[in-house]
C-alpha cells in the first residue's frame, strides 16, 4: 500500500482502518469472529479480511460496512491477499481450498482443493499469479486465466524415492521481469 492507510484486525472481532500519522481509527467494524488475516490494496481503496467463522470480506476504505462477504463453509480463512489495484482477491482456508474473487462479486471466479489446509496465499500486483502454501508440504503456483479452472504447478516433494520430508523454502518470490536474472 502507499502508506496513507493501515488496516489492522484483532481477536476482539474488529478491524480498524487508520490514516497515516494517526493512532485514532478512521473507522472500525465488528465482524463477529476473530480476524485471521487482512490486506489492503496499494492505493488503500480496498480492504480484504478473512475470519475464523469461514468468511472473506471486501471493504471499501470509505465505509465500515462490507461491500460483500462470502462464506467458505465450515473452515476458517487463514490468509487473504489483494492485488495492487484491488481487482482480485485470493484466500486460503482450513478446508484445503484456495479461492479467487473479483472485487465486483462475492461469487468466486474459481477455487482449487489442495492436499491440506492453506495457511498462506499471495497474489501478484496485476492479479495474474497466485501462490499458496499448503499443509501438504507443497507450494501451489496458479496462473489466473479467468477460466473455470486455474492452471497449477505444484512445488514440493515428488512421488517416488524422495524422503517424505517437508521442502524448506527460505525465500519464494516471483516476477515476470527477467532483466535482472544472471
């Protein structure tokens, strides 16, 4: 984000939007469940929230009332991420699912079932790439073609003779800018 706004979530079931250089919230909203993850678009216009009662929420910075919410059903949303422009939102939950949404609708564009819970997701600035870490010891990389199903490239232990040990990834980042590769 550009630093003009900061979003915070709490176990007291509230989210808080702060402006730069102020410890007084611009607004707060009682979600009704413990907040597990928050993210804000680069320009501060859109806020995404994941909670312990299985919901993903989208907020506009100008209102403490959500634009929409979606129930992932009988899970809790461990991680959320929003593209820089706020157009795409991704979420990972304890029901092994990765979700992709458009800011324009609470109906998911697609979802994908991994082999275990999804504690971490992230989305590229343009919303075209999504990465998700799963409890199945794999990292899933999705290309968002806006098709019914995303293309996925799982990373992690291979089947066969490899030991059943988790893969340790110290850093994982991606870009389509190959100008600095050597």
